[in-house]
């Protein structure tokens, strides 16, 4: 009389095991979906209208085609002959306006200056921010523009945050005589974790960002088409 009870108990255990497995699978898929959405949110474009400051000097609006697929919008400020030139590369979720103070200082010293918006920033089109992957192509295009415009001048660049990473991550070194890096991320996981923490705020950010960043970096290639191994080169090149 006990055998049917034992068999029913085994069936019940198997039933619950199946439901637990399905529940775990759904939870994993849900977590992956949330991470993808957070990643798309963090990497969303940062477009904005950019008005020319009145006191920047004689300025030429320029459009620079980039291998990233974007037509970069920027300003070129001529300098003194023989004074050199500097390319200014802004940080993430910013635009060329953040580099205007540097441009004023450098132009006052006689330098020619190029300020531009990276792809997916400011007035330059782009589907998503790529933490330096596509932006490295923009950096190369900007430097090549100045090199063609001023072939006999010494050329330097200042890159802040994303701008610094873009200056380091290209397939070939930028054709520069000097390079200044400011606040470049040490590795891609840290960079993504910082952006997630800022976007989620002081309550959720610290708890969610470390795990979310690690998972998101693993999904960079299939979701955003970014080669995460290429982004890791920044720390080695900066060291």
C-alpha cells in the first residue's frame, strides 16, 4: 500500500524540480534582459545643440568624415604661424563646449585649435557611445584633418576621459608630437561601472554597478558590436 505514495512523492519532487529550473531560467533571462537595457541606457547617444561662444576668436565651422561612420561637427580656430596646433577631445556624454576654456587659453598662446564632437555626442550623429572603440576612429580623423590643414606645424592633443581613451585605442598611434591625457579610465569594467553608478544614483548605483558592469562588458560584442578586448588596451598603453 505504500508504493503508490512513494511514487507520488517522487513525481511531486520532479514536478517541483522542473518548476524551480524554469523559474531559475526565467530569472536568468530576466536579469540578462535588464543588463542589456541598462547597457543600452548607459551607451545611449548624447546629442545636443552646440552654440558657438562669442569670444572664441575667428572660428571656422568644420565637418570631418570619420571611419566610425559619423560626420564630425567641430570648430577650427586658426593660430599663429609656427605656433603649433592642439586637438581637444572631450569626455563622455559631453561635447566640444566642455573644451572651450582650454581652447581660449591655447589660442591666446598662439596655437591653432580644433574642437569637435565625438560620434553620438553633441551635433555628431551616432547610434550609441562605444567607450572609445568607435571614438578612436574619430580621434584619428580629427588629427588627420589638422595634419592636412597644417602640414608644417607641430600638433598635440588633449584628451579627457573618453577623449583620452579614444587617443589610445586606435589601430595605429595618432600622428602627434605631444599628447596629454586627463582622467582616462583604467579598464573598461571600471568605466562602465562608474557610468551605471552615476545613472542609477547613490542608492542603487553602488549595489548594482559592479555586477551589472561585469555582465555588460561580456555582452558588449553581441549587443553593441564593441570589441571589449580592444578597449582593455587603454590601460596597457597609458601605463
